[in-house]
């Protein structure tokens, strides 16, 4: 859950609630202001600000305020052109709808790249390279996103395990060892099945690569490497999962491609050999599609 959401939903004492409402109303305008000045403008005290930060799980005001500003900068800088939840209106023509969805895809890609920590990416890819098997854990729409990744990795000769059935997925995860790794994809981290399987993997010492939305969720503390998914969609009240799907597919494509590039010639050879055996009956008269 985003820090902003936690502040909005938390039942706070009167003084802290007043301070919280002021923070939410001012957002990035507070950057550079001292604690004393913010307290004065919010008609509260520095001690109240410290208690607010601690109530939200931080050591005090400073680390809370840094996290708050970082999140607000993200929220205020991205997706100003297209609403990720309702990217088009009933009045839009088909041309307008098409262009708005294309714009949303471009913004989602740009946003995902702005959130990408390249040091974490490098460590995650190294983890994949060292692993014997890769276990994929996802549900619902996120599950759909992982199937293509599994297919691509298998064409390199890598063993990737993914189940759509709840019971079978848990049984599969129970067979994982420290020599393997897991990739968990969850936008909110809220599905109980995801939490249960993440805990099983964590307790068994299996390295976890997590793709998830910004903010706190129950799975984040269990992960070894976390890649952030663009986070502008609500859970339910939205036209579709456009932005989230684009972001997840991009991150999975990046993981796959970095893995591929680590031993390019070997993976190219494996890819061609396996693809040829599986797709040898495909043909086309299109000169671009024709195989050499």
C-alpha cells in the first residue's frame, strides 16, 4: 500500500490527523522546509510530526518525510496526460481511444524504466544464472503475464516451473531448494495464496525476485530482490490492467534478455535448436518472416 493511502486510511489522533491532512494537501511544496516551519504552518508541533512518522512505522520524522516526498514526487510527475484507470471517455472517437491507449503504454514504459534499479537488476539476473530451476508464482492477470516468460526461458533450455492451479502451485513450490530461485509477480501483494507461497519459499531459503507495485505489502519483506512495477492503477475500479500489464511484461522481458545476453552465443544456439524442433511446420510467403 502506498504511504499516501496509509495516511488517508489510518485512524489518527486529532493533532496527528491535522498534520497528516496538511502534508497530503501540500505534497511536494513542502520540500526544503524545516520541521519547525512545517509544524508551524500545520498548526501543530514538531513532536506531533515525529509521532506521526513513528505511527507509520518509521524511526521518526526525517526518514518518514524523505519517503513521503519521494512518493509524492513519483505520483505528481507521472501519468499527467492519461488517467491509467479511465484512459478514455464515452465521448472519445475510436481514433482518440487508440491514441490514448498508445500514450498510456508509452508512459507506462517510461515510468517503469524510471523506477528500475540497475544494481538490483544485475543481482536478480545473477541469481537466475546461478539457479538450477526458476519457480514462477503469480495469480490472476499476473499469472497471464508470466506464461510467455516461461516459454521464452524454456527455449533457452532453462527449467521454469509454473502452475495455474492453487494446490499444484503450492506443491511445486514445496519442492524448491536453495539451489533454485523464485520470481513472484504481484501488483498489490494482497492475495493470501501469494503470501503463503512467498513465506514457504523464504523459510526454505529460496532466493526471491519480486515484481510488485510501490508501497508496503506483506510480500516485500520476504524478497531478496525487488523490481518496482508502475503503480497508478486501482485494484478494481478501472477499465483494464493496461498499465500494470505493460510494466510487468517489460520487466520480465528485461530479465529474460539480460539472462540471454549473459551467454549470448550459447542461448542463441539453444533458442534456434529448440524453436526449430517445436515450430518447424510454420511457414510464410512474407519475405520479412522467411527463415534463411
